[in-house]
């Protein structure tokens, strides 16, 4: 399945536009209710719709996007009481609002009700004499009509043999892109065939959102609340996830990016890789003492919330194997608050599920806001900050190569392995990594069956790791190269031993 990340599609342009305009509201609006009501007409200011059958549907979709970008839930599809666009605004117009579940929502008016799973003969059928499609079909579902193959959908069992055998590639497999991208089978259909997310199963990785070619799935944002908090004079410190490298254009160095964030109004900027450094030292010690000695069967990383939530939901017997160390986001947030007790913390990253992690009762006091790289771009645009033209005034030297590598699949496991090799030489290390929830599931099945004993298993919900998160701006291979370059610029390869003690101190807090 094709990956649309990094391609400037109309779907992405519209998402961006909404984030920019909501940021603009937060910065400039004096009459929020009226300005918010006027916004769909500002965004859809044309008479003929390019995308939908009418501008009215276009605006209806934009209205729901605006609500989600403001941190509000979709309005129920209730014809008697649809509610105003601004309904619930008062509760959102504050600077301390946490994400209300559900985080991911399908906008019904934008959903195309794609077929879930179906094989169809296209116009490329040559009506050949052999028609092998007919011969291999186990259910006799294919017949010839007017010299071309036709599939009887009632008889078809979706085995795909006809598609494999066709010499003209004339049979296509239609499946719902959001469903194909979901590794936990959380996408169902409603009574008219539109996608619906089963919130019991969903782990908020956002892969459905970035796979929908209609832009029908969106997550909630906190940019409005964050900007209002900054405007109220609160001291807000940003921590940026390791995957940030390259996300704001090829010319923008880490130092330029840090300066741009300060220009935006953040009091200071820390690398989340600093928390990752502490974590990998603590994980290395745990592996050597518990897993390498056979006291614990295997160990699972906990950095990716979607992976750890899936493990807890589907494999509850693995809960005690999931790392108890603070995630890099939480460790960095605690460190910031230790050094700046008067500050609030925003985590800026590639990830949708971090929004969920920050909403947990245990984490709430550490992380005050979570926004994505894509949402941050909306803030820069609303403020008119051109990152390419920033003069770098700051250094970025918080972390080692180990922590900076966390943004790419395999990076967490490799960082822990490097720490073990340096500080516990001679300890045999067995690391495995799984990327995408489907692969993660396979790894956990093997672990459950006793095939992963002695392993440290890194799980990443997004194929490619955090650089493939739902809130990223650029193509995955480009991001991988940028992270690698930033990683190699680090002065140290692995953190000092003292980092482990720092982690212990933070955990006590």
C-alpha cells in the first residue's frame, strides 16, 4: 500500500490550513465565537467545490475539522439538534484542557464508505482464451459476459487467486485504506458502510488517519489551548522528540529550529533524547540483571504508547514484562520541572498516541501539552515565522547518539545494546525489534509461546518508527537520513553511567 507521507496532497493542505487558522484564532481573536463561526467561510471561500459535489459538504467537513483542531469532539449526527459549530467552546477556551477521549474520530460527512474487501475485474480485461481466472477460482465465482470476466460477489471468498494469475493485471483488489493500515482491527462499518472506529480496540497510533485518501479521519489538537497558555504569560518549556530532525525543511538545522521555537514564545527547549539517554541506561541495567540472568523471560520497551497499550489489551500476561522505566517524554518533563519548578511543559513530537499518554492520570502533572510537528507548523505559519531565514542563536547539545537514535525503528533496542556493550562487556545481548502493530502482534505471539526468551523486544506502532508517526511532515526515508545525521553530530555515543542514577531520582518524584 502506498505511503502518502511527505506528499503535498489536497488532504494535507486542508489539514494544514485548519491548524494555521485555529492557531490564528488563538493568537488574534477578540470575539472567538463569531470568528470561529466565520472560519468555514474563510477557508471555503469559493462557489464551486474542487473536491466534493458542493461547497456545502466542503464546509460541513471543515466545520468538524475545526472542532477537532480546537480539542472538541465531533457533533452527533442528529438532525433535530445538530448543535452549533461553537457548542462546547467555553470548556475548550481555557489553557489547561486535556484531551477528551476518543482521540481519533471519523468525520462521517467526509467518509467515502470505501469497500472493505472486494475483487473486481477492470476494463483492462482482454477476454483471453485461457481465462485462467476462471480455472483457479475455487468457488466458480467467475464467468464470461460479453467476452469479459465478471466476478459474482456473492460467491467470491476473497482469496485473490484470480488476481495473482491474470496475465494482464486486470483484476484489482479494493480494500478500505484505513482498515488495511490498522494493526488492531479497530475499524468497523456503520449502517451505511462508513468507517467507524471501535474505541475499545483503538490504540491511537493514527495510521488510519494518514492512510485515508479522503481525509475523513482526524485527531484532536491542543494548539489553541497551548497558544492561549503562552499568551497568558505562563512560562512554557518545549521538549522536542528525536524525530524532529529534517521535519521543517532541509535547510533548517537543529540550532535554527531551537531559535525558531524561542521566537515563537517558548522559554526554553530541551531534547527529549535526554530522557531517552536516561532510559536506555536504566533499561541496560535491567536487561543485564533480570533478562540475561533468566530471572525474567523477556523484556518489552515502553517508549511507544500504542505498542504498550496494545500489549496490555491483547496480551495481558505480558504486562509485568513491559518496562517500568519512565518514557523519554515523562523523564524529560520531570527533569525540566525539577530545573524550572514554575514552568509548564509541552511535548512536540511526531506522534498522536503521546497525546493519550499525557492524558494518563499519572503523567498529567508532568506533561501539560502535547502537539505534533504538523500542528507546530500551523503555529509557525500563523505567526509568519519563516524557518529557512532564521539565524541560529542556540546550541543543541543535550543528548548522546543513543538517545537521538530513538526516532527510527530499531533505535531504542540498539541504544540499549550499545550501553550494555560499553558498561557490561561480555554480557550476551539478544535484541529484536518489531515495527507496525501487525508485526508487534506477531512478536508478542512468539514471546508468549516461549520463542523470545532472553530477548529485549522493541515495539513501534508505526512502520519505520517515530519518523513515520501520524504528525510528521516529510517522507520517511528523508526523515531517517536526517535523524541519522543529527545522531552522528552528538559528542558522545552513549550516556554516562551517572544517567542511571538520575533516572532513579526522577522516578522517586
